[in-house]
C-alpha cells in the first residue's frame, strides 16, 4: 500500500466515526424531542391525575367511614324536626293554646282573671313551601305571687307548644301583700299548611 494513502484512510475513518457519532446524537435528539418528550409530558400529567385520584379515593374512604355517623345524625335531625313541627299548632287548633296557657297558669299557682285570643290579629312570621307561619297574640290578666308568675312565664317559654312572652307588666297588689297583678301578651305560633 501506498504510504500517502494510509493517512487519508485514517482521516476518512476518523471522519466516518465523527459522522457516525453525529448521526447517533441526531437520532437520540430527534427521538427525545419527537417521541420521548411528549411521552414524558403525558407521564407527568398522569402522575398529577394519579395523585388527585388517590386523594379522592382517600376522601371517599373517609366519607364512607363517617357514613354511619351521618345517618345517625340525619335520624336525630328528623326527630328534632318532628318535635318542632309538633310544637307549632295548626291554625284550626289555635284555640287550644288558650286552654294550654290556662293549664300552665294553674300548675304555676297563678289565677287567670281574663284571657283573650286576638282572632284575626295574627302576624305572618314565615312562609315556605310547607305553609305559612303566624304569631297569634293572646292577652291575659292574672294574679299570683311574684315567683309564681316567674314560674308561669318559664313554663310558657319552655312548653312543648311553641310560645313566647311578647310583653308583660307586673304591678304589686296593694290589697294583698304577697300578690301581684300581671298583664301579658303571649304569642302562640301557628301554621297554615298548604
């Protein structure tokens, strides 16, 4: 072989290695940018979705564990709602409130002198899809001991029938040392169902 040809062959061999290396680097770069990069982005977004889903699964498990407690709470709330609904008199039974107030006064040691339901004087306090709710004022004048009157008012406010004391005035009875005269307006809440 020719001695001049040998260095050219080695340069050509080295150039072919350089071109081969550039070709490999180009293929790797093309593969990364065209094939691998979109797949990496997809995998990254899948990682976020997996984290969100696992958080949702954990929350669902927690909620499933709370389900018996929530069911029990629903039952308790339904019982409370039933009690509240039963404590509001239907409009056609509003006259029963006068009897109820009289019974509470007797049990408290208070003597009612006069009690009057102010018919057609009810005030609408709420309306919803179940019906309309009214406050029916009942006025009374009575006499009793100061503590008896306080007991009577307490029983009115805490009775199962929904009532409240709207206004009252207590005056000392000058003819009897331990007696007081009271005038009061008691609101009884009634409902007119739809």
